[in-house]
């Protein structure tokens, strides 16, 4: 598994936790991230930037995603799908990750952690976002 893909998995776990427990402990999240990524000097900062970026921009990301998810409110989405979308949208809009790579990574996360329909759903929403962003 590519190294950055592993970092995204750890970030997704923390975003999932944030979603279910909004009163998250930032220090505990950071310890979890560092431990799971084995203090890797390249991956830890990458994962930290993704996590803090999604957290900081969550209201905007949620609005953009809700506008592009036809007939779906964010509240109706599976927690995993919602957070994969947030992560993918953040990478498309704010990170140095090329848009297609961000979508492919999000689709892989959806395949691994979501339902059978998750990958197709994530791909469709993020593809719309990318086309409008380009």
C-alpha cells in the first residue's frame, strides 16, 4: 500500500471519530496519528495537514458536498462516505494532490471502508466537484 494512502486511512479514522464524538481530544488524536504512522517524519506532517485542513474547512466542505450530492443530505449519508467525501474534497480544493489522484484515493477508501455503493457514490460527487473547480 502506498505510504500516503496509509496516512489517509488514519485521517479517515479520526474524521469518523470526530463525526461521532464532536468533543474530540486534539492531543489524543495527535497521539493516535503518530502511533499509527510510526512517527514517520514524512507521513505524520502530511496526515496532520489533512486532518487539520478538513477540520478547519468542514462547514465549507459540507456545503459544497451537499450541493453536489443529488438527493442526499449529509445527515443521510453513511458516516464513512461523508468523511471520505470531506477528505477528498479537501484534497481537491486545498492540497497539492492532483484532483484525479484525490478522487482515486477517496474511491479506494470508500471501497475498503464503505458499502458496495460507496465507491460509485464518492466518485460521482467528487467528480462533479473537480469539474466545477477546474
